[in-house]
C-alpha cells in the first residue's frame, strides 16, 4: 500500500451528516463530476536523518473536492464541509489515529493549507487543501 492509498483509506473515515461521505477518492486526477474528490501528491518531500540512521519523511498531498456553487447555501455547505474535515484531521492527529503506512510509523498528520476555492467553473468550485503527513522509517 502506498502512502497515498493509506491516506485515502484513512480519509474515508470522515463522515458529515450533510454529505454521504468520502466513499470514492481518486488518485492524482480530479473528476469533472460535481461531488467528486481526489488526492494528489505534491512534488515536495522533506527528509530528516537521525544519528541512528532512521529517517523521517514529510510528504504533502493536495486534497481536492469538486462541489456545487449554484447558491449561497451550496457555498456555505461547502465551507461547512471543509471546516469539518480540517477539524477531523486535527482531532485524529491529537488522538494519534493515523493512516497505516506499511514499514513506517506515522508521527503526525496536519493541514498546512486550509480548505479554499482553488478553481472556479460554471456550476462548481474546485476546493483544495494541503495535508502533510510525517512518518519515520527505520534504516
């Protein structure tokens, strides 16, 4: 299982009454369908090497959500979704409930760029937020 797959599996645990949840999250490509989600790896990886030879990696992923924008109510609902997802990630981090990455120990998951409108289209907005995951691998 890749780091991306582990994060997607973990994100599927997020539930919000107004949405059916994140049952389907695509990898590296955002669908043109409204109410679709994707996770795209950013071209950045920070690596810390310890005296023991172990390494800590911090990877960044852009979570995208294509959501309707027809009414003010739609846009308020979208922001409610984004804020709830940010809060959920924070709560999971505090509780130590992390994605399961094979052969690695996850240290933290955080939001480094909050939920925002990244692209405007006729009937929808493409919202984005950046998720950082820090994990350690033994030598």
